[in-house]
C-alpha cells in the first residue's frame, strides 16, 4: 500500500505534494511542524501562509484512487 500527501488550503483548494510513499514516510512528513501553517516557522511556509491563507498537509492511501 502506498500513500500520497496533499496540502489542503482553507479556501478548499488542494495540491499534491508527494506520491508513492510508505505509511511511515507519510506519517513522518505530516508530523513535521513545517507541514501546517499553525506551527510552521520557516520563511517559505510563512510566505505560503501570507499568500494562500491557512493550510496543512495530510496523507491518504493511494489504493482509494482509480
């Protein structure tokens, strides 16, 4: 089973961030404080929040996709 990471924005839009990950890789990514506008502090993340509003990264099984 593989997983994808999607960045979800408060306006309802979303972006694919990564695909083909193991569950452990996806969970590790999403546990990083830089993967949510609420906890991110790096300049790219702060700029993203200023430009696009609040956001977070989430993962889901790619087996759900056809």
